[in-house]
C-alpha cells in the first residue's frame, strides 16, 4: 500500500491511552498475545475469598480491581502514574476503595500489618515494605513483566535496550522476596509470543509503555517504522516474545 496508509496508521497511535486499558489494539485484534500457562486472577481469588483486607498495587485506572467484586470491607489501592489517579478514584471510591498516590515504593502510606493480602500486577515494589504492611501469614501475589519483554521491538527499531532491566527475572525476584523474610509458595514463568498486525498498534503500545523504549517518538523512528510497516504488509504481522512470571509468597513472622 502507499505511504499515505502508513501515515494513516501512525496517526491512529494518537488515540489517548487511559488507565491501563489496551482494548483499543487488543479487542480489535491489532495486537494478540499467546495465553500464559496460569491465571493471575485465579491465583488472586483463591486467597481473596477468605481475605479481610486487600491492597491492590499499581491499580491503573482501577479497571481490574473493580471486577473482583465482592471486595473485602477493607480494600485500598495505590497508583504511581498521576493521570490515572482521578480515573481510579472515580471508578473505585463508590466501591469503598481509597486510592493512594505512591511515588516511593519504600514509603507506602499504610501502618504495619494492615493487610492480609497484597496483590501486584506489573507494578514495582519493595519486598521489605510489602513485608512490613502484611499481617502474620499474609500473602503477597505479584505478576511481573520480565526484563526481556518484547525486545524484538527494540531490535527492529535499532533502539537501545536497558540491560540493567534485562536482569529482572523470576530467579532475581524470588531471591529478593526471600531475603525480605518471605517463604515462596508458588512461582511460574513463561515467554508467550505477541503479534502486532499493523505499525499503528506498535506505536500505540510503545507510547503507552515508555519503559520499552524511553526515547520513543514516531518522528525519531519513522524510517525504521516504515521498514516494519513493509514487513507487516508482506507477512501480515511481526512477532515479539513477551516475558512474564508470577510469585506467591507468605509472611511467616
């Protein structure tokens, strides 16, 4: 197709990204990822049904937490991305959930042993601080994006990769959590394939996740993006390998 179509796809990446909602490209089939061999939600609800106090870390716009009803009477959420705060509060406050802005993982605004369950999906954390706010026998569940996530995009664009972040793996996370005093009671990792079916979906994804390429802009990478566009026109998609792991830990003391 013509370069006009390429520019049209790039323009679509200007669609606003709100909360933590990728439905603009995932629900429309412009991006698809293989299923991982576990369900984060099932790991959570196995503990949630007898939980009396819950913290959801990195709640985004509250989209996920609002679907876990009924929630424990004492439920709170944190979020570090300022534009998400009013979105999350609008969605979660009517459910009785207070949303706290957190900018320092080592200084959570909660008292010692406040929660019996802390959940965390794709959010940074301090194991020591989680340990502090959990009750005796409290559970911490985290699903994380590993350091090699979708590095194929970096390679195709000729963009730098954060090799320090590349060390973020299941083994490292387990080591850190155990060092804080937890006992690991469940862990898994997987590397599912993700397909992008047009270059606009790639741009939308990269603009929403700046950690992938921190200096990403369409203008800076337009030549490389056009090369990717031509590959997709010929093959129908490009593929990148995701990096995911999940851990469940218990506080023993």
